[in-house]
């Protein structure tokens, strides 16, 4: 499962100097072509509770979750707790290098609950997270 949080539905249009000009839909097609042997699914929500529901829904049966929680990364104890509550390993992903940005982005409340974190490689952060899950 590739799961995206708030504002990531606007990838391709949102601050392209930071997040690039590819939409997630197009990038997801490229991921599916790259990993034909992996059953990939994509889901996005702007709503914290829906992200938590999705983690609960897939988190006991799927092999891995690649999760960009967007700004909830820096604020959500509830998402931290949801990741802790499930069995499926979660890799935290960021498109940008959050440590080169505002200080409020330097704190992640979810990293401690995740198997690992990948960020700063543009959209290819998602690909690298899949690679990481495949090696677990
Ligand atoms: C982000 C970084 C977050 O700080 C920001 O709120 C996002 C995207 C990234 O992918 O670089 O929405 O998670």
C-alpha cells in the first residue's frame, strides 16, 4: 500500500520547485511498471481519521505500507499510535529533505513507530521505500 496524506493529491501542481511536476497518479503508473511482480495499491486522504482507518484496514494483512503522512508527520500522535497498533511494517516517506526546510518540519512524531524513514529523493523516495520493504 502506498498511502499519501494531506495536500499530496495536488502533487504536480503543488509547489513544483519542492515536490516536482509529476502527479502521483503518473508516478504510481511508473511504479507499477517498475514492480510488475508486486501488487501495489494507492490511496490518498486529506483527513487524519481516514488515514488511521486505512492503516487499520490494511495493517494486519498487507506486506508493507509506504506512507507519506504529509504535515501530519509533524503533529499526529494518533497516527503514531495507529502505526504502533498494526502488524504491517510502515516506511515513512518524504519527497523533500525536510531537514533543509523550516524547523517545524524537523520533528517527526511517526518515525519512532515506523520501520524506517526515507526522504529527500523527490518522488523516487517512494521507489526507495518499496526497495526497503522488499529487503525486510
Ligand atoms: C512532505 C513534507 C512535509 O513537511 C509536508 O507537510 C508535506 C510533504 C514531503 O513529502 O516532503 O506535505 O511529507
